């Protein structure tokens, strides 16, 4: 049985729709973030918001779903908003719905934080732009075909992001699930190439970084 859509005053979405997880870590930028995320309840709430996808989730739904008291849920959501882990979805005009719905603010949890001086240096020298231009076309072609390849193989099909309008974030205009899907494949590919490729090892040897 397919569940009917329910209107929460923001937009229509399937009530059973959940966002897939491809990356299981994300960077912590400060001691304060580390302190907030050291609490199990914070992780659980953040994960619950994230799993709701672009539709977001209300505080009372979190309380019920995780069996947590209101004080912990509201205090944690306040901290997560201040740290920009979550944000509140914009309301539809003339809607009678008054509940705030929270959505994960960081589309890709696993996105690495690059050292600021290093990033500034390579950006200043134009390396990020030039590499991006060189990789743009092959990457776009590769991932365009990859989505179809995943849909055609039984073992890969369950991992394909859901191409539904309801999964597009009204804040950034992108499907967070699809963004993380692409990023996870890139990370896995680069990691395998760097650690297991004879060609890359030979490159390091030639530059004096391996033997």
C-alpha cells in the first residue's frame, strides 16, 4: 500500500520517505561542536533530522520517534541550529501550520575541511579552478552514466537516490541524497586508487615520496 501525501504547511511529501545514508562521518570544526556532538542524544537527533530528508521533521516527531524529553530535544535543536548543522524550513504563505520543521543544513556530512592556509594558497594560484575545468567534462559524463548503471544492476539499485521533487531541499535547491551519493563514490574511488594502484605508487616513487 502506497502512503498518501500529508501536507505539513511546507510542501507535499510521502510520509514514509527517508533519506539514504552514504557517508557516516563529518568534520568537527571547533571544541564547542565536539562538546555538543559528544552527547548521544545530539547524535541521535541529528541523525533523525538527517533521515527525514528535504521534508524535514518537527520537534514533537523527534520526541516521539526517539523517546526523548522536550527539554533535551529543544535545547539540542537550538545548539544544532546555532552551529549550522540544521536549519528551519521556510513556511508556505497563508499556511495554518505553525510547527517548525528542521532539516539537515550540511548537505554532505562527509565533506572534508581543508586546511585554510593550504586552501587559500592553491585557490590563489588558480589550481582549484584549473583542475576543476580539466575534470568537469569527464566527471559529468561519468556520473551521468553511473546513475543509469546503478539502476540497471540489482545489487546497486537499492542505493540509487530517489529522484523526487519532495526530496529537493527548499533551502539549497538540491537533493542532499544525490549530492552525498556522488561524493561517496568519488571518495571511495580516490581512496582505492591512492592506496591500491600500482600506477600511483610508481608516481610517488618517481617523485621521491616512496620506495
